[in-house]
C-alpha cells in the first residue's frame, strides 16, 4: 500500500487541506493511505473557515484529528511532502530526512505554500485579507491535485548510502 503524508505547522490548514483534496481526487477505492501532520500541532480546532470551505468542495473534515509529526509517521510515509520551507528544514534537522515541497511535486518549483502570517504579516489587523488569502490557498491546493497525481508516479523515495534521504528520481 502506498502512503503520502502532508506536513505543515499546526495540522489545521495547509496539510489537512492537501490530505482531503487528495483523498477526494483518489476516491474511496484508492490503494493510497493519505494523511497529514504538523511540526507543532498545538491542540486546537480546525478553523471554521477552513472546515466550511472543505465541506463546500465535498470533503468532510469533521473527523480530522490533529497530529504532531513523529519519526514513526514520517517513516511510514512512502512520500512525505512539506508545505513550507520551515517544515522541510524542521524535518531535515530533527529527522535527518530530505522531503519535497508541495509545489516541487506538483509543478517542479521550489516554492512554499505560505501560511497566512507569512503572506499577510498584519493579518490580525486585516482579517478580510487573511480570509481571502486562506480561501485562495484552499482553492490552490485543491486545484493542484491533478498535477500532484500526475507527478507522484515520477517521484519516489530513494535511500542514499547514509540512509533516510529522500529525493526526486
């Protein structure tokens, strides 16, 4: 069975959106196991805006359980995908593993999917811009899944002599 793990910070926004978007694209009969985790994952509920947008797209995130990234989760993943540069660096430093960014898999571009505070530094004073940005990220990830699926057959984990290093073939 093939497994894909999306990784972000809190496991409440970017990585679960990718998880649910891919699950929706694959359908219930898929032989893929798709999940998500966060490098911090401090206990909190998925924001209603994200939950509702996923529901609008036909996904049901009501059973989403926030998870913190562990070595076990990472080791079980056939393909681990970081949403941001900081996630990739965290995995490198804490687990000694190289992972691809979401946009590298989809579009062969080394660009992160920015979190709200990265894209809109004054987001707390500009809630409408933050809301608009969050919805655009959900739509972007959702719409990128055909490209993601087209590319995952070309991306596979390869162990180097030191072990644990994953890179694109």
